């Protein structure tokens, strides 16, 4: 047996042993803590909670989606990917606006972060909340945040979400007696291989049966408590083709739809599409009410929403589905053009003004005295409301005002006293004209370009007010490219979201020399 004669050596040895013991204890503890942090408590997966609104007589709610915050901190206040991602800056502006309105609650309807495997995007999310509301978040409103599909890009998705946000995954929040139900996307479970194969892009953006069952149970509970009150439902993936962007629906849309159709008082907010809230189809009703929450990051195109629209409008079928350039001219320089399958086409970046400046959301007032609610569309970059307010006072299907049948019977766009001009360029013209937005929102304009021998070419351009949601009168300006030398005659038609074409058109001429 080894004897330690030197007291100092003995003390030192004891310290080393103690140090090793403590280190081991810390490692073990850290391991346990990490394991627990990566395990979402069952109580946090499905939560029913009751809160009181600060407002008297009504509940004030801010609703946004699809900020897609960046992973890299250097891009916290901007994003340079294809020049379209401004989610961080836009989220700050959105939260500041909702703070100024003293909302009782904010709903982040999915895709608030973009790929979450390394926590960096959630770090941006938390920094922004701390920046607006302070680190203690004492003044922050109640937050509802169902996971979207982008929250699933990366590892430990649900664990990362809970650890970073502290929020439950699926909830019914009862505010002054009104139900707000949210369900998160989920990973596919055993037996869902066929579903994954049918839509690979949604393999981590579906709703498993437990979550669908939770939705079913909570709808029934809310209806039992008071069938005369609206029930607000928040899910990221659309559930039908009723609303614009609905063709991006979750594969389970039929099952979810069949559940919701039993509740005409259901008001369902969906995200994911990045389609414009200024579209007349952003709020639609059939068996219940469906609302597209737009985007706080960038807007996406939907040229192919209606494949037969050209035929319906009596325009030739050769109106380019890959618009804004003449494909026949071979103008496909990748430095100048954006190629993205989701955008359905090839677009010259400079021809899509303000695409990356879209930052729209809703401000909703729930009147607790009359069981009604009013929804306002807001440009969150400016704080300016746009479009018509939407109010529901009755939840009987016979009282629905925003059905496809009723809206399609609406009036066609008009130009009024609008003026047009065309300034010739080396291969086309810069066309300027007063917008046709005085009576109905304009989705796009059709340019009919005719040369001296009667040959016609057609091009479409989105309207500026469609992208940004402005109600003001302004000048449209677009560039025509790829034309040979000669004289051209131009007719411009305005088209709304239901493909109603203006009876009148603007006309001018120009010469390419």
C-alpha cells in the first residue's frame, strides 16, 4: 500500500480527486439536462389554457406568418439570398406595429424561422422579441405559434422549437370565452410512407393523426361551450383550393376539411403560399371561412392558379406562363434572371418591383359583446391599412358574403381617365400608365403588342398594388424587351383575381430603332 507522507501532496491529491468527481458530476448532470431539453414534455404538446385579454369589450389580435428568419446572425437584419428575404427586418417592424396597437395576442402562423437544425434562426427570433419587448418581455402579448414546414428543416425539430420558444406545439387558448385553436405540422409517422412519396416536399410538413384528433376534439369542445361564437383556427398548411394559394394544401386536406365543414363558425387562417393578401380570394367562404395570412418576408407568384384563364378571357393561349421576358429571344442569362420552381417560371429581377418588400399582416378585433369580428389588412412596413375591412356578424352559411359564386359576379376593372405613354428603348419600350385600381384590386395587366404586319405578342405583369396592397393611385411602369426594330401598337388590359378583364383598354404606340 502506498503511503503519502507529505501533507501538501495529500491535500493536492484530495483536490484532484474532488475535482475529478465534480467534473464527472457536471458531465452527468449536463447529459441529463440535455436529454430532458431534447424531450418535449407531453404536457407541452397538447395544451388547453385560459387567459384574459387586457382590452375591454373586445380582443385585439395580430396575425402574421412566413417571416423565415435567417440562420446566420450576420443576416439578422437582411437577407441576400436571391434578394428576397427580409424576414428579420420585417418582423421587427411587424412587432413594433402590434406593440403600438397594444394587441392582446400575436399569432405566428408558421415558418417564422428558416431551417432550425443549429438553433441560429431561433436565436434571431428571440433576439427580435427581446429587442422589441425587453429581455423580461413583461409587455409582450400572449403568443400562439404553430410550427410550419420550415421549422422542420434541420434536426431535432420539435425539440428545438420547444427549447427555443418555450411554447406548446398544439393549443386551444380560451381568451375571454373565445377559442383560438392551433395545430403544428409534424413529422410523418410509421405507415405514412405513401403520403411522403406522394408529396416529398411536405414530408416534414404534414399533420399526424394525433394532431388532427386534437383539432377535432377542441372544435367539438368549443362548439359545446357556445355554438354561436366564432372558433379561430390556425394551421400553416392550406387545406383546400378555396382560398388563393390553396393548391399548396397539405396532403391531409380532405380529412381536415371534412372535420371543419361541420362548424360554419370556424374561421381558419392558413399560411405557406406567400400569396398576396390584396388578392380578392385571400378571404373566401364555403362551408366555413378560410383566410390566407400572406407573408412578412417575400411574396410568391401564382401564374398557374387558373390554367384555363386565357381561354376564359378570349386571349390566345400563348400568353407566356414564364412571363416578363420573351422566351423566344433567348434571354436566359442566369445572372439577370431568377430560376425557382416554386415561382413557376423565369423572371428578370428588376421586373418584379418590391417583391422582397412585402410585409403584410392582419389586425383583428373580436367584439365580445356581439360575437362578431373585424379583420383589417395592414402593410406592416408602413403601418397603413389597405383594402376593405372584413366583418362577420353571422356564422350561418346562408349569410356568407365571400363565396366564389358571389365574388365572381363582381364588377370588372376600369381605367377611368388613365393616361399611358411608351418610351422606346433599343429592344422594346418602357411603358407607363395610371393604375386601374380605383374600383377593384388588379392582379395583373395583359400587354397586347402588335407589329406593323399584324403579328401579336402577349405579356403579363403583376400590378404594383397587388404586390404591396396599396390603395393609392400611382403609375405602373414596366419594361418590354426582346423586340426587333420597327413600329409597334400596344393595348393594355387590366385583370382582377377572378380573371375579369376590363371592358376598355389603354392604347399607345412606339418605335424600336
